[in-house]
C-alpha cells in the first residue's frame, strides 16, 4: 500500500495512478517524484532507477514511465519502530 507524501493519506495499491491523478484527500498530484518508490535524494537525478532525463520539479506531476507509488517514509518508519519495539519486548521477557 502506498501513500501520498503530501498529506500521508494511504492510497490503495490497486488505485491506477496516471499523470493527472490527484490525491483524493489533499488534491495534490500523485504522479510526482516525491511520491515515487524510486525517489532517493542524493542519488543520480534523485532516482534509484538511474533515469536519464532530469526532472527539476520533484513535487509536480511528470511523465516518468518508471513511476511506482511509494510508501510514506514517515509512516514506514513508524511501523518499523513499532515492530522493533514489539520484538524487543518479546525477547526481553
């Protein structure tokens, strides 16, 4: 399941995201670099897929064919921390 990185609303993985698709909650573009699972600031063109064309505006919609909706990193980190805390609590008994 992915999420909008603008408002952190969960987006169903079966939801088709095209160039003009907007988040149902905040109405910002979903098909943008910051919402892509390959977005990685500091990587070549800020993309783990090594795209050749530079996309300057990472927030606005773009036509990248490699786009895949990513998870909200904040939400992902929270889930990871919660799972780690459960595991530590289990093994510390």
